[in-house]
C-alpha cells in the first residue's frame, strides 16, 4: 500500500495544486497553535516548521 502511494507521489508535480489528504496523513504528525497564534507543523521525520 505504501509503495503504491510513493509511486503515485513520484509521478505528480513537485508542488501539489490542491490539498491531498493521503499526503497529509503520511507526512504530518501534528499541528500546534502557539499562544501567539502561530502554527507549528511537526512532521513524522522530526522536522518542525513555524508559520
């Protein structure tokens, strides 16, 4: 199942043009809202991005 998903990702454009729920579930562990109202995206590989 995962292998098929990876093959599907490899055939797509580099930047998705619309939301992809399967990609979200595979990549994102959690999103945290800070007390300042910022969003912190925590990815399953340990990367965090504040936006």
